C-alpha cells in the first residue's frame, strides 16, 4: 500500500477521467485509513474500506453474491471479536491469510467435524480429504465443448481464431479455426480427466460413478475407457437404473432392500470413534456452550452477530467514538490498565493514566478517562502500588488441560491481573460496565471458576485463591469479591459434551425464558416469534 501511495501508475494506465477519479478516491481512502487504523482498529477500518469503496455492492452482483458477502462479513467479524479480546488485528489478519493459503479456512459448514452426514462439495474443495464412500455425480451430462465464433488457446500454435457470418448467412471460419478448437477440446478433456482422478481418489472404501452412458456425455467421451477397464478387472459393477414408472391404478411402493443392505446400514449407523484427540477452546466459548450449545454454535462456529439490529454502518465521523462502541471501549480499557504504572498513579494519577493511554494507542476519549480515573486514583490501586512489581502479573495467559474421556480438552484464557500477596492470590477481572442485581458477579461465575482452577493448579491447593471483579463505570468502587464455582469435577463432563456436540451437531437449545435470563441476543435465531414481540 505504501508503494501505491508514493508511486502512482504511469499516465497511460489511467487514460480515462473516470479511472483517474477512482484512483484518487482509492488513494485518499487508503491514506486516511492508514493514518487512523491504530486509533479505530483494523476491523473498523476494513468495514469503512468495504463500504466506501463499493466492494460490497460489487460482490453482491457477482455469482453466489450472498455467499461472497457472508464470507467477507465473517472475516471482519472474526477480526473484530479477536481485537475485542486484546489480540492484534494485524496478527489476526496474517493468520487468516495463512489459513487461506493453506486452504484451511473454507466456507462455514453446517455439519460439524465427524458428524454422520452426507457432504456435498466441489472437486476442488475435496482436495486432501478422504471419505469411506464417494459419489461422483452427474457424469451423464453433456461435455459442452462446442465450436464458437471466437476460439482461443494459449498454445504457441493456436492463439485467437475468429469466424464471421457472411451476408448470405453462412459462417466463414479462419484457416486455423479448427486447429485452435481441437487444441482447446484436448485441453478440456485433459482437465476433466484430472478432476476425475481427484474425485476417484477421495474414496477409501467404495466409489459410486453416477451417470448414463449417452452420446456426448462426460462418462462416454472422457472416462469411459477407464471405467470399462475397471469393470473388466472386476473392480467395478454396473448397476442398471430400475424402471420406477408406476402401473396405472397401482400405488407406487418402495422396493424392499436386500437383507445385506440392513447389515450395511446398521454398521454405518454406529457412531464412529471421535477423530478429535485434542480440542482447544477459549474459556469464553466454553462458557457459551455451558449456557447453551446453540449459542456456542451461533457465536463461535457460524460467527453470527448476536445483536444484528444494533450494528450501524461505519462512518469516518464516528471512528473514534469509544463511548458508542462497548467492545472497542472494553478492548482499550484493558490495554490501558495493562500499561498503567500504579506507583506513578499514586502520585500523579492523571498523568499516569494519560501516559498509559498514549502507550496503548487509545484515543483521547473523555468517556474512557471518566471510567478509568476513579480506579486509577482509588484505594485499591494505591494498595497495589505498595507491592513489588514482580507480584503483579497482567494479562496473564493460561492453558488448562482437562481429560475429557477419549480426548484432551485445553481451555485457554487470559487473566487481567493476578496479585500475589504472599498468603493468598487475588485474580482480578475488569468489566467495563456497571454492577447489576443483588449479585453482580453472577453472570461471570463460570469464567472466574475456570480462572481460579488454572491458578490453583499453578500455586497449589494450599494457597487460597480469591476471585474479584472490578467494575469500571466511572464511580469509585472497590473490587467485588466473587463466589466462583469449583469446576474441577464438572469440566471433564462438559468437555465430553462439547466433543459429542461437535460430532453430532449443536441441536440442544434453551427455553426463551432462559435465553432472556442469561441475556442471550440470539433469540432472533432460535425463537424468531418471541423476538418479534
């Protein structure tokens, strides 16, 4: 992008006024986003670029436009979610690019890994995969390689060949038109053979070639010699299509399957052994699954927006409006508190906060300053200033391993602040919101329980672990002590349930009253009628 901004293309490339205007608009847009990406975040910058450039409208007009738009939206949504959790947007984008290059980031699939379902995919999508039974369908369709008025092939002896219609109606072909068409026909047949090879080698146990041997079909023109060779060697059996036309006056009854078909069906009906030996899941996603498997699927598998009606189109005028974007506000608050110097804050809280905001790249937001100032200058922060810096661990990542039956579950998370007081350990979780209800820590018990379990495994069972939540809403508050559940016994069963759901689907949901109680925003997905009330 820097080369594009500093080295414009030659004048002959932008020969039209409309091209020069579009180029100037693109340069102005890229330059503006480059200067503000650290302030507004990468996901927001991408949204603005997509909207302002008209790229979304172009995608909508292409074949499979809705799928293309959904894929782009999924990528942007993933970047935004991971930025909200404190990850660097550029690193996330680099990972997505690597996954795309490795062909590991395909379109979202309705079926989960290991599910007993029929998968329909293109030949290109099946590369590198293998299945017990593969059906190569529609091989009886015609191979459309007809002669046209314009023929082209990249072979050195071919090139471009044209045909024109004479006034008396006859087509007049160039002398080498037939040679170009023959080369193109040969290249097309070779490509069909290559795709056929990919199809057939995906099958592990059985291969079904579905098609009728009719003139001009792919089966007869391209692969029939290979098919006949397999049949003569005893590796392929030709199955005739029965006449399914009902006799007049008689009801059409399904044919009875042979006895051996029941044995095959019974063997296939047994659930296969789990293919997953290691399952890594963030603690927030595991909490989603514990609350509701459908919520987990919508948010973390399909990556659907929880509150789609709350999404507003990006605007350059509101790029830095932290107060209007709770997720960005939370990300920035965590980044600032990770960099705050509590000893400096004890003497000059305003200057310490300003320095931390500058180090975190946070915009000069009055809302953010108002929310963090009472905590930075408060009693708890003063107590932290008395401790040695080595006793404070900030944004501490952890991996909690759990034996989940046939597989190992790895729960990943990040503790905002861990305070070693010698006789006990405090773990503090920041929440950029106001406390609600008689027990404001209740919605976060599972998350805190997982944090506490990870800390106990680190410090040992004899050291007390005290989970707390610091609410950052602009008021002078001390951390609220939370009662975290002991998850040591429940995590294995929860891990096995998650593995089972990944194999067979996330069908189990909750009643709408439960959805309302846990504050789930996917009511529009699971209970559309209730969402309209």
